[in-house]
C-alpha cells in the first residue's frame, strides 16, 4: 500500500507540473490585454504609462517561462499568490468558497446514491420486469437532459410557480436542496445503468451459484457477495468522471448563484485573475489525486483476490 501511495505521489507531481505549465501558457496567450481587463477600462481611458507601470508591477513584461518559474518557486514556499482584482490571498479566497462547494458536491452525491443504488439494484434483481424498464427509461432521460436545463425547470416549478424552495444563495440547508437535487439527478442516470450492468455480471458468476447451493438466502447472497463484487467498476468510473462532476458543480453554482469556488473561478476567468485560476487548477489536481488514490486503495478492501495476488507477488 505504501508503494502505491509513493507511486501515486510521483505521478501526481509530474501531472501537476505538466498541467500547470500548459494552463499557465494558454491562459496568458489568450487574446486581449490582461492589464486592461484587470483595470476594467478601455485603452482610451487610461494612459500608456499607467498600463506599463501595472504590467511591470505584475511581472507581465517578463518572459512567460520566467513568470511560470517565479510562480512555481512561490508555490514551493506555499505562497499561492494574491488576486490581481481583490488584493486578497488566493488561499483565503479559495478557502472561503471551498466549504460551499463541498456541501453542494456532497449533497449531489447523496441524491445520486439515493437514486442510483435502489434503482440499479432493483433493475438487476427484477430484470426485464416493469421496474427494470422504468429505471432504465429514467436513467436514459437523466443522462440525456443537460444539468442547466434541469436546473431551470426545477427553479421554475419548485421555486417560482409553487414557491416551495429558495432558488438562489446559500442561507442554511434549505438553499442546498435545489442545487443538490439538480446535480444528483444529472449524474444519477450513468450510475443506475452502470450498477445494473455490474450487478447482472456478478449474478452470473460461479460464486453466486455456489452460495445458493450452500443454502444461503438471496438477500445474504446479494448483500455479502454480489453487491460488494459489483462496486469496483462503479468506483472506477466515479474516479475517472470526477472532472465531469466538478464541471457540473461549476454550472450549478453559477445557475443558482451559489457562492462556491465554481462561481469564483468563472468570475476569475472573466476578469483574467491569473493567480486565482492557477490556484484553482492546482486544487483540482490535488482533489483528483486524493480521489484516485482512495479508489485504488479501496480495491484492496472490496476485492480480496487482489490482496492475495499482491501477497503472492511479494512472496
């Protein structure tokens, strides 16, 4: 397990170095003058000396690789920089929005689990019955409907017409319901179909027939053997699709004016606030590393065969 963590750390270090370099160059090569964007003025309303003074102060007059090396050296010293627009520390800005984003992501995942686990399980247990056709139909509709359109529908019906739930902001758990419901419904369709497919594959395995021959109840076979055996593919897809989930959170935060880091990064991109953008990219890389490492380690718990193979290989 320690070797896996060390290998993952080395892979992540290389990945972070590559992705930050590419993003650093592409962000700064975007058309337009970033100094004018930061000043929020046009070229005619400010003197050239003022523009050049700010460009020199921010280091934009130096080569791109030199700017990247300076930023990387500051990062090694745990200095993520200061926002060009607000003057606040990047760590403070991200830390202020991160709890809201984690709440929304957690709420969306909870809604997804409450939908995907029962529908996927019932669909596999009662294959080709009405519940199977219903769950597959709902899964296809959920996967096909864009999250922003679904969010607009929920805002219109639950927030405006019936006035059951607040539609914007973050003021207690009740404001979390609509964005979490939108995010959870948007991602649940994929996991319903994936869990159903994985469960059907497990139900056809030899160990299921052997458990039935021993007289175990169907519920015990499903709970102890089948369901646990079916989880690794689902967890794998979750780790791979983490980027899509983060993208979905950004869309939902903007749609519901939810004050998380998704809305922060959209505003930063529009204002070309480079330090905040780079800090966000670095944070996402760390999150992807943590999730994928957790996925790899969870295989050892969910799949005893893998542990036995590793012991044999070590021996």
